[in-house]
C-alpha cells in the first residue's frame, strides 16, 4: 500500500488544524439511515460493530440536528456508560477544538488515542482507525500550542503515524465505509490544498466506499467550495440538505456557496438567496457554538453589503 508522507514544507499548518475540526467533526460520523436492528453501528448495513447508543445519539445531535448543547449531554453519558468507545472521545475533542478549549482538546485527544489502542485486540479495524485519529488530533494540538515554526516538525511526525495506522486499518478492510469516510475527508482536504494531489481521486474514494451518504455529499460540497467550483458545490449541498434538513450548518454552507457564486456571476438573485439561507441557519443559533454564530452573522452582513452595492 502506498504511504503518504508529506514533506513539512508541503503541509499547510493552518489547514491541518482546520482538518481537525472538519475531518473529526464531520468525517467521524455514523450513518443516520441505520436499520434499527443495527443500532450502535450506523455505518454498516452488514457485519456491524458495536459502538454504543449514547455515542450514536451524540453524533445525531451534532450532524443530523446541529444541536451542540444536546450533543454535549449525550457525549457525557457516553463517556460514563460507553467508556471504551473512541468515537465518543473523538467527538468531544472536536467540540473542544471548536470551543478553543485546548485543555479539553488535550484530554480527549489522549483519550481517543488510548481507547483506540485498547480496541485493537478486539476490533483491529476500528482500533487502528481511531489510533490514527488520536495521533491526528494530538498533531493538531501541537500546531495550535507551538505555532507553525516550532510545531511543524512534531506535527509531521504525528502525520506519519496517522497514515501508518490508517494503512493498517485499510489492510484489514479496504472498502469499510467508516474508514473511507474519515480517510476520504483527510485526503480531500490535503488534495484541495496541496498542488500535487488530486481532489478528484479523493472525491472518488468518498463516493465509492464511504458512508453515510449525506456526509459524503457534505464533504464534497466543502471541497468544491474551496476549489471555487461553485455549481458542483451547490449540487452536492442540495443533496445533503435532502437528508439533514434540520441542521442549520447545512444552510450556512449553502449560503456561502450561493454568495460566492452570486459574486462570480454578478447575480443579485443568488446573493438574496444566500442571505435567506444565512437567515435560515440563524433561526437555530441557540443550538450552535457562539463563535460559529458570530461568523455566520458576519458573513451575512457581508452578503447584505454586496446586495446593497448592487
């Protein structure tokens, strides 16, 4: 299997910390369309792995409903009742990152790594996968604390370990949907930001083997947004909205895409539609993190300025 070891000068440090939020806030996910008989492993329609009901509920609160306070409550219960489940700790680390709580990010990154390592004897696929996730989160924390000058060499060492354990998981089950979702998000973000990498190959990985479908669509929409391929981004975000219509973050993403496309095409209609989607996201601002609400409000204000200027 080809290992992906990137020279430090080619890894965009700020993008690695962004990846901690996107890849492990969105990619570490459970399938929301699960058959009830497979509750606890919403990734797989066959050969399920036991994950835990509280962990699953925490995930749904974030990614189906965009309800972060509810997610915090479920994940606290998960840590108490399902203490060996690394996904719960990974999501807690992601929430800590979003809140800029570096002490909690440190704690839950370590817990993710430790629980992943402990899981390897009983579930080597997921154990290796979440050992990789733990190393990734710790690398992001190093960059956050040490800065780009001092942190890159250490973070690069972590990145090598991330792909070492991902390769071990892939050797066990190359087509596993949970593995491909997480690895697909990683590869996609690197491909968007590194000149030699192919975003189309990363997109193909997500579309072919990853699950759940709505997170595949959301990830591809994010990638096309960053690649400035706005019509494709709009297509995929609309697909994601069909299956997660209660999540305000999806409307925020659609608003961003419409605003950028409206600017590019000088379309006041699209900018007005963008404002409407910002407003739709803000109708549920009480369940979103405060910093995210401020960001949405700032971008909405910018869209209004564009509208008035036109």
